[in-house]
């Protein structure tokens, strides 16, 4: 059954992308999030470092790209998978 994917960027993530265009672009983040969805929902072996967070943050996933971390919340419906990009930042700051 085909599914649609909706990507939503929160203000904090957009602000990081605007300030750091040389580190990572919105297009690169989109590709990484689609790979995350393929790995988590379709069990495909994609070349992306993904880890599900623990505790109260169990609905969130972390994508690692070098020193950057992308925090993504996945909301799964019958037809639409919504990925909310909550935060993008360096590994020491993103979890705070």
C-alpha cells in the first residue's frame, strides 16, 4: 500500500539550517529522513546512522551525520507518515 511522507521542520531546526548552510542543507536532511523512514518502516538496509531514543522520548529518532544530530519525531497514520524535524545541532548541544 503506497504511503505519503510529510516532512515538517520546527522553527529551531529551520533556524539552524539558515545559519549553517555549509554544514548541511535542507535537501540533505530530507534525504536522511526518507532513509530513516525506509529503514524503520520498510526494513530496508539504508546507509544512515539511526537510533531510537529511550524513555519519554521513545517516539523520537536520532540521525547522526558527523558531529551533527537530527532529532526526528515520526507520526504514523494509515496513509501518511509525518516526520517532524525537531532539532538539528551539534552532538553536545542537541539533547539539551
